[in-house]
C-alpha cells in the first residue's frame, strides 16, 4: 500500500473511531464499572469483531448480506435487541456502594468483558455494509490482496484501540466521582442504559 494511500486510510480510520457509537458507549461503561485498565478487554473484544467483519467482506460474504434483506434484517434486529438488552440491564442495575459489592463488580472476568465487547460490535450489520463500501477505496486489485487487507485491518484496529482506550475510556474516568455515591451510580446507570437502548433503537430503525 502506498504511503499516501495509507495516510488517507489512517485519517479515515481515526474519524470512524472518534464517531460515537455502541463501541464507545460500551468502552465508557466498562471503564466506569471495571476500571480504566480492565476496560481494555472490552476494547479487544470489539477489535476481534472488527476483524471478523473485515474477513466477511474480504471473503465476499458481505455482498450476500448486503443483497439479502432477510439476512440483513435478522442480523440487524439481533444486534439491536442485544444492545437494548444491555441498556435495560444497565438501567435497572442497583447501585453498589458497599466496598465488597464494588470489588465484585470490578472483579468481573476479563473473558466476560471481552465477550460483551465482541457481541456489541459483531451484531452490527451496518459495520459489514460500511466495510463493504469502505475497503474498496483502499484496495488495489492488481496488488497482493492479503497484504493490503492485513495492512488495512491492522491500521484500523490499532487506531481504534488507541481512540477507545485513551479517549473514551479515559474520558469516563472524569465521571469516577459519581460512582462513589449511590445517587451518582444510579444516574450513571440510567444514562448509559438509555444510551445503549437509544443506539439499539437507531440500529433497528435507520435504513
């Protein structure tokens, strides 16, 4: 990949990552609930789903999903339902002010955090459609495809990790003082719960 083309890819990748979405909300929620350092597991889960999306597009399955309203709607509604479920669960969760309860929340397994991040990103068919439209801009058919897709995927993943961890997860730390009181936790749970539900509804309604 030419350096000028890679710079364009990096710029586009940064713009995509800074655009708030389900991944950003999930990252901020994890940072508040599990801590800044452990929020990386959710971010890595999101990147694993991103790699799957790129693989789907690279293998041509994205064309099938894009051309099949039934397949697209099944995945779209499944993703929307999962986000709404996460939102309702967060909205209804009770404050945990007691030290032992807070420790339990912070001791959520890395695998659980990773898995949640993975499904939040994977069950988003818009990402498949987006990458189906996005990747051809940076791929040259006459050049080795594997290397180009590897560079594209690595670039997007690294940029997204940096933005998610050092921007969204770090920004969530400024709200840390709210988690020290029952009222503050209740407000944050409801705010992030509504955000998850809102993203899920948008995913279901926007065509």
